[in-house]
C-alpha cells in the first residue's frame, strides 16, 4: 500500500481510495479511482488481519473467478484481481447504489412499489444468465441485489456460487450447507446437488419479502428456521399485503415449493410469468417529477 505524501490518499496498485462504500466483517468495499485513467471503480479489499487467511482469500478469489465469467448488464463486472499477500482485492465496476436490503431497512416502500416489477425482471434476467452459464448463485437475497435511483439492477457477491452438477456426478456430489438461513432452499440445507431451482427458491423468498416487508419464515433459533424452510408451508404473501394480486402471490408460492421439481423449471419460466402479470391491485403513481419505470 502506497501513501501519497501530503494528500492523505492511499494508493493500492494504481488505485486511489476515495471513500468507504460498505464495511464488512472480513472485507471492506471502497470507491477507488484508477490513477492512470481517472475512472471510478469499487474495490473489495480483505481486512489486514484476513489478508493471509486461506479461507477468506479462497472466497474472495472464487468470487472474482465467477464474476469474471459473467458478462451481463445485470451482473456486477469484475475488472481486476490482486492476489497480494498484504492487500488482496478485487476491483469491480462502480455502481453507486445501495442494496434492496438497505431500501427495506429504510422502509422505502414507495420506491420499492414503483420499481418492483422492473427490479424483479432485471434480477431474474441476470440469474437466468448465471444459471445458463453453469453457476448457482447460492446466496440470492436483498443484500446481494443493488438498485440505483433509476431502478437499474446489479447482482453481486459470488463467494458462495457453485457449479451446477449434472449427470452421474450428482450421485457422488455432496456439498457443505452454505448460504443465508432465511433464504436457503431445502436441498441447499441438506447439502444436496444444486441447480438453478435452488436460486429460484431464494428468489421467491426475496420476492415475498420485498412485497410484504418480511420473509415467509422466522425462527426462534437457527435450527428452528432451517426446519421451517424444509418442512413448513408458507402462508400467502397477501396475508401481509392485501394489495398484492393473486397472480403475483401464485408465482411466489410456486417458487417456494419444497421439492425443486414442483418449482418453475428455470428463470426463463419465472420471467415469462412476471411479464404477464401485475404485482399490485392498485399501483402507486410516481411522484411529480419522477419518471415511471418501464414494466
């Protein structure tokens, strides 16, 4: 890490740190400027105490590996990887936006209602591309969907992504159960072979939460929550938001089927369904001066 005297600006391998975008337990994301071009990017940098940690480095570089394979307008673009033993990082396109989790925490329901159909279609399009490229995201949730003020979407965080296992390999394939408990599919919890339908389940929970302000399952403990994901049938989203259409609730419930064979077969089916329905019975009109998002 190079400190430029008199400026207080840190430069790491040709990128000047400007400001912290997202603090994390194991890494931090900064806005950075490439010194030679003056272009803005985002840098995910392992914390100093984790720089030589084998596990944290593995997840960071795996995220970069998967991201570099993805070239899609709704998936964050990875542009550089550094395997430095002091300052390991990945550099991504700069997308100045918060996550859908931030919008939920801020109770920004007006924005979510106005943009939800476009947001879901964009996220489903990105996930369709990712699955068709042979990857399961494995951590689809509001935290990993960025959306800017115009409603443009980027999928992020591929640290847990895994290859779709096909054919005879399924017989011998067993993975450690990893993910976020509130969004994990039953087969993911069991460590079974995964395909895109695991992401569809997680996306269904995300759709449920964005439309109601709460996930379908809550547990008294981590084990209780996982048990509900495996066994308990969720109540319809309209129980928590009476303004939701039956068509939307039916799509969400279809994605939340416990057996993957009972869900939509892929995100192309999800997209077809989303394009043919309305989410709300009565849709909120944009405020004066705010453009409507195409549906």
